[in-house]
């Protein structure tokens, strides 16, 4: 299930978009201004953002530029949805980093089609590209994990868990967030299940001295880091 963040200060438009997205099976969160949009992105990286230009406080254009300048969000898909319809505005939006640009008033069917198109373009890159953090390397295309020259054998759930950690390094993830992003929020299992699989993942990484890269953050959750501490 793809997670979509709708950044829109007009409640009626935000509700219309959200209803259509949820009906199609997307998970949706809404932010009415730039401050809350940034907080949502900091909390959990969405799979796609629908971004209005004219927002209270900071503009959507400034947000897009900020996201494109930061390593964690530079590949995050963004569709600008705005009443600004001049060609110069469209060029500015695309130059700021938007993957697509749609003007108001808009067709919900066209918006949904553009969302699918952007996600299709981004998905192969996101799903198949090899990821490296320190000496640890994970290749989704071949389903292989290695550390230096040595292969690491991990189970399918541990592979998904490690892939998520490695694509979101140095960030603390709560057990609830990991259940949502790795298992899917349609799976009703206990949060302690995460602890079991983190333990198995550490056991798999232990022979190649990478187990301490998975850190427990007391009272918060887990993170993957290159900066291994002696108290991990």
C-alpha cells in the first residue's frame, strides 16, 4: 500500500483528494500547511506528495526545493497541484523538483492517472536499486545481502526489514512504524513481533560483525547506523 501525503490548505479539496485516494487503496495523510507537511515527512517518508503551491507560511515551491536539496527526500515523488496555471509557474514548479504539475480546477481521474504514472516511474528504481550503508550491501534484484566479500543469509521478513532500515538510515523507527512499513498496516500482529525479527536480523549479521549497526533506542524503537557505539 502506497502512502500519499496531501499538502493542501483548502479543506474541501483535501477531502476530495483523500477520499479518492483511500477508495483506490492508498494510505493518506493530510497537512494544511508547510510546517505540518514537513513534520509528516520527518515522521514517515511518504511514497508520494501532492503539493499545493500557495500555502500558509512557507510556499509549496519552497518546500519542493528544500526536499530536493536533502539526501533523505531528494528522490521523494512530488506532484504540484495548484491554481497557478501560467507557463512560467509550471516551469518554476518543475524546476523546483516537482515530478508533475497539474492545475486547478482538475479532474480527479486525471490526478489519479498522474499519481499512478509517477509511482510507476519511481517504483523500479526504488525497488530494484542496490543499497549500501557502510560495508553492508543489499541488492533487491538478486535478493542478496553481503558485507564486504561475505554473503549474509537472512530470511524473507528480515530481508524486508533490513531493506527498510538501509533505505532510511540514521533515523529512529518505532515498532508501530516498522509494522506499518515492513509488514503493512493490514496485518494485525503485536508490536513485540518486531523485536523477534530484529533479534533474528542481528543474529544473521553477527558473523560479519554488522549486528551492532542495528541499534536499540530506549523508549523509541530501532535505527540502522554506520556510527556503531560500544553500548549498542
